[in-house]
C-alpha cells in the first residue's frame, strides 16, 4: 500500500458513498481485464461554476465548486513502455506506446487524446513516466458543461505521476503549488491536443476543490480562497438540456479572440491594461463607443461579470458572519447576481441557447429558486440553480414536464453535493 500517495481532501459522507460505488466498478473491471488488482485508484471531480463565466481566460475571477461526480482510473504500473487502456463507459480499449505518441496514432479514440496529451507533456518537461494498465470510468456527464474533460485529464495526470512514483510532493506543504502545476499542464492538453483555448478554471477546481466550499480564484495570480457555502436549507440543482452544439469549440475560441481584440483597441487610450480585468466599467464606458458593436458587447459582459463575482463572494463571506435573520437577504443577492450573469451571457456574450434560456425561465417560475443561470462554456450543456429544499419536488416536476413539453427532450436533474478535489486511493 502506498501511503504517500494520498491527497488530503476528505469528502462528505454522501459524496464518498457515491464515489466508492464508482471506484469499486473500475476496480472490478480492472481485475477482470488484467487478472490482477490495481495498485491505486485516482479520482477527479467535475465542477459546476456558480458565477464568473468566460472570465478565466480574461485574467478574471471565478467561483466554481467541485461536484460529487467523478472520473476514476484504476491503475497498475507496467515494466515496459506500453499504456493499455480500457474505457468502461464506452466499452473501448486501446494500446499506446510512450515512445510513439507523436503523431497521435490514427486509431487512437478521442477520449485517449487526454491521456496522450498528459503523457506527452509530462515527458516533454523531463519527467520519466512508466507504462501502465488502466481502466477508466466515471459519472460526469460527457459534453454537458460539467468539465468531464478536465476531470479526465486531471485523473490521467495523477495516474501517470502515481504509477511512475512521481507523487512524493503531493501531500506535503508544496502540494498546492504542485496542484497548480498539474492544472496548467492539463490546460495545455486542451490547447495543444484538443484545440480548445480554454482558461484555467476547470482543471484548478478539479484539483483544489474542497467539500462544502466554493473556490474563489483569481485567474491571473492563481491566488485562491476556499469560501464556505453554508447554503442552509438550499441546494445546488444542475439541469441538463441534453443539447450540445457542434460549433461550441470554434465559438468559444472566437469569444476569446474578440475579448483580446477589445483589449488591443482599448490600449490606445488606456495603455496600462493587459486584459479586461484591468478596466473598470466607468473607464470602459468612456471608450466603448469606439469599439465595433460586437466587441463592445463581449467586453461589457466580461467587465460586469468580474464585478458580479467580487460582489457574490463578498456577499457570501459577509453572510457567514451575519446574524441569522439577514441570511436570506444575502442569499437572495447571490441569486440575483446569478440571474444577471445569465442575462449577460444570453444578450451580450451570446453563448446561451434557447434550451438553456427555457430551463432558466422554468426554474425561475418556481417559488424557492433564488437564482439560476447557464454554467460552463454554453451553447448547450447545463444550468445551475440554487433551490430551497422545500421547493425541490416542485422544481423537479416542473422542469422535467415543461422542458420536455416544449422541446421533446427529456432533461436530467442532478442535486449535487459540493465535493473535494482529486484524490489518489492506494489499493
Ligand atoms: C469552459 C472552459 C473554462 C471556462 C468556461 C467558461 O468550461 O474550459 O476554462 O472558460 O468554459 O467560463
């Protein structure tokens, strides 16, 4: 048993129960395929972002939580250079060689790109990694805006470094820095192997999440604070539109380019800025008329969203210190900021879609829903709502019935616990 490999991230009782179900599934499958037990199992959560959307790649602020949905990988080190992988949920196997990852083998399935990317980047930065046998499985819905891909690359990174005995610093004082390095490496996998110029939020929360806390992250300095959520009688409900637009990746990259263009133009008058994070709305309003209309809208959204995150986080922090009678008002403020975030994403940033708008409209019609918005990159995927426990049943019934009636699609609803970040379980 490898005691040194454990990360110090306890989860809630519910999330641990759910996790152990999935962990035993990968473990059993590993034993069935490889005829031996795995050495350890790594587990990385998906995330839902409460507020701060499309701000991460603009050097801004985000406030995501890790959820109790995970990608798990059961792993055993091999003595040779082969990587033998089985993806349980799609029932697909593939075999790779650590010395033949470039160019990506033509028969490599898409999901294996994340492992290929992680292995390639680890090796390129001088890490000696070993071959491994691995079984992968998870319950983060794929392509639903809950960061299944970040959870896959994070768990892959931990699998490689663990099987190659490179984990030593993970549970020492240096571990936070090490986790940030992993997050950056996994972000590069998206950029260089998948083609999405994503920000740093998803990988960071998957590594640094804490049970019952939101992660207030400054995406420029990477400084962060775990803020207690204390939602009391409220819970986090995620509703899945079950739609996914093929254009999502290219539209995402386009938004990023539009923001950069805005900064370049604004620099003529405010040379000190290097990202939208550096401009107050008052300064922006002095010059916005000089920007092309579309650029104006994109920039305005990002600048306003950064302010919303700061307000949302300070509201929650103040609430944690307030006498109980003021609590509901603070939570209502948090909810209003979520609603305003959705409006900006819909009207100015234009990354929502009719299905996401419909889900937020239905949610808002339920008494006891204090805020709701699309979450993640958009163009389909999920909404996140803060719902009073007493209203959950009505919420469930109405969202399921109304959404299906108007779209002919059966949505899914997940009531999520806020979980801890990635962990390694020695077997
Ligand atoms: C995706 C990206 C993140 C972030 C969100 C939008 O999840 O991976 O980096 O930009 O979209 O907030």
